[in-house]
């Protein structure tokens, strides 16, 4: 890469042994959970994970929580993340985001399994959105998942969130979720019933179809807006067909290391690719991952899907995420007029054109 060269002077030339790529888009993160690094037992399934998050989320004081997320935000930016779709349940990340060189869109995630609480929960989300607006960051309400929300709250949160043009939704993250919606049975169903909480209606159909049907209670098909479906471990052809039919702009985020951490499974990437889905890449959180590293996510894909080219994966990690965030006019690719950042990926396996265990990502611009 050549730099300098002003007014006829000789240019200084810097040589890098690696690949230059645009800045990454981390398509799914919970940076406010960064204080939970190393605290969670792995391979517990979704039911076990929920029990841990309920028990451990506030075991670090607010100052420690904010310091942890600030450190991770800085680290991600240094390692090449130029944009992030982040989940927030409170305002602890807002100040950091407002001062960061990284672009963020914050999805203010709502929960509430009891129908009578829906209006109150929604108003709380609107209040949090006002706080975010005061920090000058892009943020709006979004629903969490089928199993943490009453049907009423799911539809209300989605309708409110789509006013911004964007939704993020945890979709088909586990077989436990599918079993809950299809038959009302399984570990997740027993977890909620054991805590005296309501569960969603049994539909006999995949969980993604249940979500889309809730959207269709207030909107016409195809539903407009960029709808980011996150995880997709249990996605199948029936779900894909339904999403393509009823969602105008669906995107499908994968977080491979998180899926292995919690479930020891991965999404069916070949099925997703065969259907031409717009795949994005995320890291999830340090409650469900050991590191927030886009390089490590790519390495996981290399290991488990060696036939998928690095070029295709980088499209997921860079341009598809930027499109999902509505920022592909400035981010995601090297094109005139854009400023996506420049990232060096080193220690490449040139014979197979893949990253290696020694590869690091370093921001140059």
C-alpha cells in the first residue's frame, strides 16, 4: 500500500503480507453483556442459558459493566469492525456508542410473557428510545423472540420497531424453540411453565412462521423494512419459503461460535445458500461466546464448511451487514465515495485462500 507522494516527492511504501478488506459489520452483538466473559457454563441448551442469564446478569456493578463494554467496543473497532447491529436492554452502552468511531444501530429489545403487561413494557421501550435519541444514536424498539413475549407484545413491539425501517429478531435459535411452538413441549416449555410464566400458542408450524404471522396482524404482505432474523439454527425450507413470500427485505444473521457455545450445533448454511438468502455474520455476546472476534467466526465457518470460499464469507461479514443496516452507501465495500475502513488480515493460507489460526485483523484506516 503506497502512502505519501505529495508535490513530486518520493512516496513511502508500506508492504503488508495479507489481505486488505473493508471494515466488518458485526450483524449481531450484545455488547452490554461483556462483563459476563467466562462466567457461563457451555452446552446447556437454551433453557439452561436462560437460567444462567437470569442468575448472573447483574453480578457485576454498573461501573464494571460499562468498563467491560467500553473495552470490547474499542477492541472490536481496532480489529476492524466499522459497524455493528447491537442489542440493548438498558442505556449503559449509549454514551460509549455516541463517542465511538464505529457506526451502531441499537435494537432496544423487549421481553414480556404476560399479555396484561404488554402496554407497560412497550411504554418502557419508548422511554428508553427517547434516552437513546438524546445521545444521538440510531435506536428503536425490537421484539426479542417467540418464547419471551406474549403474542400481543410481539406484534406491538414489531409494529413500533418497523416505524424505523429495521427489526432484529432471535429466530429459530434452537430445536427447543421449535418444539415449544410446534407442540408446546420440551425443555424451554418446561422452563417457562416451571416459573409460572405463559408460553406462546401452539401452532404446529415452525417458529419463524409464527413470527411472520404476528407481523401480518398489522401489516400487509410483503412486510416492508429490513428484518434481521438472528441465529437460524433450526431454519428449514418451509420457513425459508414463508419468509421469502412475506418479508420484503429479510436478512439472516449467523453467530456460529455462539451456537456451538450454547447448543453444540450450527445453522444449515448450505440450505441457506441454496436459497440465495442474504447472510450476515455476528458474534453474539460474551455470555454465549469466549471472544467477540469476526476472524474467529470466519475460522469456525472454515472448519465446519470448508467448501465455502473466503470471498463469500467476507461478503457476509462486510457488505451484507452494511446493506442490512442501510449503510451500504458508505460502508461494506471498496468503491468510490465510500469510507468503509481498511482492515489487514494476515497469516493467510495462500494455497487454500483461507484464514488460519494465526490470522489477526488489524485496522489500517
